C-alpha cells in the first residue's frame, strides 16, 4: 500500500490542467462592433434591375407575338368577308331564280336593297319606298341601319359598304339595259365577276357603283392596308386576288362577253 510520501511525490501521474479564458489565445473570438447597415441605393438598384429586366423581356415577347396575332386577325376578317360575299352571291342567285334576271344596279335604290329579302332582312326592305330615290326623306333614314352582310370585318367602322359591282357597257350591269340573267352570261358564271371589294365604301342603299371603261384605268380595289381584295364570281365562288394582278387579267373577269377565262391566281 503506498505511503503518504509516495502519493505526494508521485510526479509521473497525469494531471488535468485548468485553463483560464484569458490564456486561451488559440480560440476564435467574436469581434464586437456596431452592426453593418444595408446600402439603400444597392437595394433600389436591384429592384429597378428586376423591374426593367422583366419589362424588357415582356416587351420582346410582345414584339414577337404581335405580327402573329395580326395575321390571325386578318385571316379571320377575310374569312368573315368571304362569307358575306358568298351570302350576297347566293342572294343574287335566288333573286334571279324568282325574277328571271339579276337585280338592277342603276335603279333609284341599289341592288343591295333589292337583295334584302334574300339575306333575311325583309323587315328593313319593307320600309323602303321603291318609287323614291335612296336619299329621299323616307328612305335615307334607313341608310343608318347597319346590315351585317354588307359590313366588312376588315373595315368595321366604315360609313357604308365596300361591296360593289362594275357598271358600264362592257360589264354584267349595262346602264339603261335590262339586267342580265345567269343564263345569258356568254363567258359563263365561273369566269365573270359579280361583286368586288372596292377601296371606297359607299352608303349601302345608294346605287353608286364602280364605273368601268375598258380603255381607262381600273378603279381602286380592296380595303386600304390589305395586299389583296375579294371577288365573288357569278357562280357563287369567292376568290382572294392580289392587288398587283395584271389589269388585263382582271378585265377578263369584269367583261362577261370578251371570250377570256378568268384565273384569279394569274398575274
């Protein structure tokens, strides 16, 4: 058994060393000081960057999408206008079936008035005094009535209609002569233009049509801003024609007895 002497002089035993905080120089110490403040200008700059950066992306997307949206709108408007012309062609055919001829284009009222019963607008037709001019007090008030079939989707705000016919000695509608019938078209109904989309809109009850002279320039055709215009043939078909079509090719469709075939795709 070890003596008290041995316990007091036993230097070989490991002893636990006590550390004081101030002696522990190797431990990392937290540096005390005032808290750092965020720079408000940096925050503002970040916010502005996000806003303008996002706005730029949106602007680019809109710029890319607008032409496609416009093309869809134009195509939809042309389809609507094409349907209008088909209804007009069908109405003219039914009028011819009942009366034996096409409606007159040089009457006191327009051919469009004569076709009203055939496009489901009989109530308005019955209000017209057919013995009075279109602009007489009893008739002119009806010009403010908006007829959907005569309104172009490509120009919905137009004060009138763009759907008109050619009149003249060498047309389907010869002034002063009895209106022609479908059976009397020498070149055939598929080669003869019945109605065309004109550049200028006119009051739909007015007998103001496109004067045609084979020796003069053609009148402006097609709604402004479009590269094409629509024509309704006497057989009821509707074609889209480019505005740069050769005048001679177009004359082949205007004149019903020139012996030429009309190809709307021909330049």
